[in-house]
């Protein structure tokens, strides 16, 4: 008779006295990522204040810092051998080298005149590359506090009945989703990639979070609202955009291509799927948090690990922002490509009777290259037009100047053609929701 397998010992559970790490570290992480603080005349989250302080303190150093990260990102795929993993990796590795060439010209001031137009190279370098190059590593320090000491597990157990039916994702993804929407797509993808590699998300769940919630952040939404003179309607714009974005995600997760993504875990990881709690949900949430804190590394080790991940992700993102972003800006400025693409959405904008339907359709198409470009196209338009474009430019989520390179930089398998289809679905659904709402409230 075969010997009965021994029951593995239960995971150690943190003593109540040691749970101060859960309360203190999670509170600090949540404060830095989610709580707006007014300093001077500026109200934003502390993470954004930290980045602003550094930009103001050493502005002359930052272009060279960005160039160093871009150079590391261009070389890394060839040193690591990642460049030959797939056709997508080959293409993006070449684009990263092109990004290094562009960055070198911008930093040292040589190259064609069109590159130095304010809406071209300087916009990419100053508004995107330097900002992301600071935001991701700094945010990675506080990311360790937000996701490493039980908060994600605690909230996850409590909201699982909401997340699973609506978005087909675990309850633990709630923290990820909120951080994605109000924080930054680059940091949000850093969170998502980390949880995926820990075996706590499947491929479909990770892509749902990465393409369903990782918007340009509340801070950038303020920039868009200011540019389109919507700050007088800020509360309506912010909350309606959040609801529309999440509603669109609830639909797209159920249709192709996102709905067809496989439910498999990252290669080489031990799957850690979320299980339904027995008994009191609050007691189960507390137990999950205690288990996580008991297994968590020291603060120093956790910060060092996420900081390393942050620099690697920044290096992977920045060269592609320069190359792909510049290509999108050139196509938008000098070709009719996005005018043609706009006709894909024109039937919807015309049928729903939004003011200037063809302009709205073209602006919606333009967002796939860079999310700020649609705002420039409709800055002088009617209020409803400006509102609709402002919503769609955020709720579309997928744009090639930054989000797509950020997603490709993760370990999550990505198909570019499927991303394009998903982008079109998100734009169509966003227009269907935003236009009637804008006409009723602002029309």
C-alpha cells in the first residue's frame, strides 16, 4: 500500500504585532499614488510632485540622463538576446536603435530642421521621455510599498465579487486597476508585469489590466482638460471618463481578440490563482494580508528589486517612444493616413449627431499615434466636441508613442495586430457612450 503523501505545512502567518508593515507601508504607498496634495498652487499626487522637484532642480542634467537610459535600452535587447525571441522583438529592437539615434540628435542639437519643431522632437523628449524616465524609477520605490505588503491581497478578497463578474479578473486586480487609471500607464504596467511573473495573473488577465485600465493618468487628464478648456467641467469629465473606460473594458474582455487570450500563466512560474474565501470575507482578507506580510522581504530588498525593474522598464520604453512616437507625429503632420482612418468612425459620429462629426472621427483616429494629438485638432471646436475627444483620447488607452512600447517591454505576450483591433473596438465603444452623454449634459 502506497504511503500517504505528507500534508505540506501551512505557510507562516505574520503575528498581529508584525502587521504594522501592512498598515504603515501600504498607507505610505497609497498616499503617494492616490492622494492629491496641494503644494504652492499645484494640486497633484505626491509622486508627480517628486518628479517636478527633480525636473526643476537639475533641468540641464535630465537630457543626458534620458540619453543614458535610451542608450541602455537600445543595447539591452542585443546583449540579453531578447531581440531574436520573435518578429515583434526584432522590429522593436531595431526601432530602439533608431530611438537612440533620434535622442542623440536632440540632445546634441544636430539633424534635420523638422526634428526640432516644438511639436516633434522637443515634445517627445521633454513631455514624454524625460517625464517617463523619472516617473518609472521613482514610482518603483513606492510601488514596493503598495503591492508587496498585503494591501493588494486584502482589497482583492473584498472586491472579488465585483472584479470577477465585470472584468473577468481577480479581485487583487482592483488595486492594479485604480493605480493604472490615476497613476501612470508605465508604472501600471510595471505592477501588472510583476504580478503576472509572480503567477498571480494569467496572460488574459494581465492583458485585460494592461489594455483596459492603463490610461495616461489623472495628471495628464488635467493637461488635456486644460488644453480643451474643460476645467470648468472637471469633475464631470474625470468621473465620466473613468466610468466609460471601465465600461468599455467590461465589453472588450468578452469579445475577440481580448476574450480569446489564453488563460495560461507565465512560463516557469508557480500559478497562484485567487480562490473564493470560506466564511467571513473580511476574515479571509485579513488572513491573506497576514500571509503576504509573513512572506514579504525586508523593505530594502523589496525596494531594490522594484527599483531595478523600474530602470529596466524605463530603458525598454524610452527608445521606442522616440522612434514610434516620431513616426506617428510625422504621419499625422505630413500625410493623410489618419484622415483616411477617421472614416472608419465617421458613420458613428454622424449617426449620433455630434457637432463636427468628421472632425471628431479624424481626431479619434489620430489618437492611436499619440493621445495628445487629438486635443490639438479640436481645440477651437464646440464644447461637446471637445468633451467627446477628451474622453476618447483617454479611454482608447492604446497608442503607439508610449503605451504600446511599454506593453511590449513587459514579459506579457503581445500581438500588435490584435492591439490595433482592440484599439478600434475601444474607440467605437467610447464614441457610442461619450457622444450621447456629452450631448445630454453639455449640449
